[in-house]
């Protein structure tokens, strides 16, 4: 009995020590451009492999994987309350965390330390409110014109007539990204999946997410249709290998802004306009109000529908996930979730060039 106890204590210390060693090792890796470049190359291989394996499955395999992992962890945690099983359960939890952390880092985590896109642009000026205002006026006009051509339901709300066509257009536009911004290879495999957790996502403010273990791009199918095309373009940017959230927004913008698909282009233009207005809001709220008043009647209906959706699903979960997502972003050298300045910085410098 004493021997078994000492073995369990040894295993617990071993796995705890290994986890700490991983933290140190991957931190050191993140400081080396050569090693980060190696992980970029490795991602090119594994993303195609993962998409080839999982894309044909009609549901999100990654979500199922998360469910079973969650069940295992809940079982192990509850077992910790039983004295006879506590030490074994702690060892199981440590093993699970070690495996998860290792796979996450080699499949995805190291990509947060790639060369920032801003350094690839010819212009690297800081964004200004005045420049953002000029661009906001331009995108207001673009949104008005594109929205007139789009489909809508009986209530006058924007709808997507063919989501599969939007997804195929995103894959096509990935191949047309400027070479100075992206030399990443495209698989052209459709691995967009509606999330199994869509009901929960609606109450968390999460529009979509990329699963680094299966290379699937999940989106919340309950979202207002104005949000779905650009959310898909954003997640497809993660599939390409752009880890930072605001850089994925920018690559999503490049994918959708000149698209011949009306749904994708309008969703992208509308996202860009809202991002510009959110950036300007603190500095000149009067300007933002004037822009909102000048929305076309169709855009006003879309905005009202989005607001109603958000208000319906606001609550503690939204606050909690907003807080935890903010911590996650900052821990990976990114701005917080409510900060638009980096995307606006990229946008304004790209537009200038």
C-alpha cells in the first residue's frame, strides 16, 4: 500500500514538473525566430493533414472531442473529492493537461509569435481619428450600395441565399491574398462547420472559433446573417495560419472586401464600417451618431436585428467569456477583445499603400 502511494506521489510530481518544463521550453521557443519559423512550416503540413481527415465529417468532430475531454475532466475533478481516489485523479488531470498543452502549442500556440503583419506593410503610420473618419464615410457608401443588391426576408432583414457559395468564395479568395502579406498555402478544402455549442455561443458573445486539433472553422449558425460570412472569413484566416485575432480580422477583410459574392462583400464592408465607428466612438461620438443616422433604411433594419439578438442573449455568460477571452488574448501578446486599434492600424496603412 505504501509502495503504491509513493508511486502515485512520484507520478504526480513527474507530471507537474513536466508541465512546468513545457511552460519554460515553449517560452524559450517563442523567443527564437528560427524555431517559430519551423512551427510555421510544420503548421502548413499538419493543417492539410487535419483538414483531409476531418473535413468530410458532416458535424464538428472537434466539438465532440471537446465534449469527451470535458466529461473526462469533470469526472476526474469530482473523483478528487473521494479520498481513496484523490491522488490518482490528480495524476490523470495532470496527464490530460500535459497532453492538451503540448498538442496545442505544436499545432497552434507558437503561431502567435510570427512576424506581425504590420511589419510587412510599406506604410506603418499610427492610425488617426481623422483618417478613420474619411474611411468610415467611404465604407458607409459602399455598404449602402452593396446592401441594395442583397437578398432579404419578408421583414426586410439581410439573408444569405447560399451559404455554401459563400464558403467556396472564401476559399477562392484565399488564393488571391497579396504576397507581401501571405505566402501561406491554401488547401481549398471546405472545413467550415456549424458549432454544436451554438446555443451556448449565443449567450457568450463568441461568433466562431478555430479548432487547432482538427483544423475546423466553427461558426455560430444562430447569428444574424450579417455576421456569418465575415465570421467565416475570419476563421478561415486562422485555418491559413494567422493566429492573432486582429490579424485574422484583417486577412478576413482582404478575403471579402473585393469579393464578387454580395453576401460576403456586404458582411465584410459592414464589419469594417462598425470597426471604424467603434474606434472613433470614444474620440468623437457625435460623428458616429451622424453616420448611424445616415445608414440606409435596409442597413438600419439589419442593425436593429443585430442589437435585438445581442440584447436577447446578454447575461453573466457573456460577461464571463468576455473577461476570460480578454485574458487569453493578452497572454498571447494580443490586444484585448474590445480593442480595434490594431485592425484599424492595419486597415489604414493598407488603404494608404
